[in-house]
């Protein structure tokens, strides 16, 4: 029996070896990424679906291909064929909505993938000027001639962000160009008042400027002392009331300062006067911070003096009851004048607060009622002026004619 089984076993072993070799040849390399006889599988990695770009942005087109591809083509619904590579860039897509499609194919067929993107018109650069903030020193600061004065600024531009370096140039009204940059240190040669101007310029050539005043005090010079004598701090006035201002400024080297060396300003009405004394009856209603400034002959200011005053009054309301406008009378005929004025604070104004004036005959008289029989021949503008005790006034007018 053994002589029969041994040849059989040898035959079976040879058969199995041959079968294994046949299977290896038949199945081929199992590492292939796609089955033979199928189109390539594709995927768009960039741009992402829904992405938005500005016109002239550089856009990257990147694909992932599985399997063999004999042809590739990218296209846009707005711009047509874009490219034939698996990876490339473009920066000239037209503005609008695009559907980007990639088609890849081989002898067995083709597949496609699409994404939607938006390309916006490029936003033109803003022509707004740079914005300047002068951080230090404060305006009207006083320095000694030996001092090293430090200037600091912050400048921003809507297109470029923070500006610095030679984009920022500093000038003095007395010494011209000083230097550049956000921080500048200066030893001044000229004493007196300097107007310091910073000029900022962006890459488009758009400029802006900002200025402050400083004073460089000569060695040994003493700034003036300043005092407001009148009105008193906290004083109250009615609208239209005459307000008298008086101040004094004395300088150690020059004595009493006068004229334009003294300047008065109001927080509501800006500059209201110069010199040691003046009066105003037209201050705005409200609270005023009154400031008196004085400079010596070197332009060196003293510490400003300040007070607060209040202007608050409702002027009266005048009314002419007779004659009516257009009234006509013959010469030497008595003309009856009737009028009144009511004030919110004072009530009905007395006769002495009611003045009647003719454009031809001047002052006619005072009072709520009176008669005039000697008006001159011709056309008259008759004006009733009502003044309350605080100086508030109202004016009403009519016209009348006196015939021969």
C-alpha cells in the first residue's frame, strides 16, 4: 500500500504549488488604488465650497485624484477654462458668483466635482486722511531754554494702520523742520511761542496735520501773574444784561500788561474780548467758563485765570395794540399809542421799561399808553422796545403814514 500512496502525495504537493502560482498571477498587485476599468475618483480640496474672495486675490486650486487620469480640466461658469493641472493658482477671476468644476477622465470614463465661490470687486483704498493724536506735551506748555522737549504722537491710517518714521514730520513756526517719527526730542534755539505742527502722509499721498503751541522761556524770565477782578466767580446774569469784565496781568520784568497781551475767552462764545476791561451784553444763555490769558513780550504765557458765570433769563414779549400797521393820519392829528410787554420773571413791565421810537422823529416817549399829535409828514416805522430789569429785550414794529 505504501508504494501506491507515496506517488499520490508527491502529485498532490505539485498540484498545490501550481495552483498558488496561478492565483498570484491572476490577482496581480493588490496595492492598486482603484479597480482596473473604472474612471478616476476626484475631490476638490481648494477652494472650499462657499469661499469668498476679493478680486485680484490669489486663489489656490488643489485637487485629489484617485486612480489614473489621462485628462484634467478646471472651469468656471463665468470665466471658462481655468487650468489643466491638479494644482495651480489664479489671481484674475472676474467679480461675481462662480461654480468651479473639475473634470478628470481616462479611457474608461470621467468624473467631476464642483464648488461655489464668490469673487467681490476689490475695495478701493480709502482716501480718508490719517488720524493724528498729539499725546504730549499739552498745548501752551512752557519750557526753559535748557529743557529737552519731548513730542509724542499717535497716528493711524485706515489703509495702513499705524504710521511712523518719515511718514510723520514735525515743524516749528520759529525753527521750521524739527525731525520725524512718533517720538521726537528737541532742544530749541529760539525763545518765545512756537506753533508745533505734525504733518502725517500715507502711501497714497493723503496728508493731515495737527498743531499745538508751546513756549520756550528765556533764561531768567518770569511769566506774568494773571487775575480776574470782575465779574466774581459764580456770578449770575440775565440774557442781554451788560456784563463788565476787568482783569490784571503783571510781569516782573515788564510791569502791567495791557492791550492785546490779554485775551478773554468763553467756553460757550470763544473769544469775547482783549485788554484789561470791556463789556458785553450778548453772552449766550448757559454756564460760561471765562478764561483770561496773558503773554509777556517774549510770548511767554502766565497761568491762565478762570471763573464761572451763569447767563439765564427769558426776555420779555412786547406787543403793539394801536395803531395797526398801515395806519394813516393827517398832520397834527393826535395818534394814540397803546402797547404792553410781559416778562416771565418780572410780569407786566412798567411804563419806564416801554420805549417808543420813530424812524423819522426819534424817541416818542415811554409807557403803555400815550398820545402824540406832532408827528412829521411822511412814512414812519414805529418801534416798541421792551426791556426787563435784567437787560432782556424784545422789539416790535409797525408802519404808519402822516399825510399833509
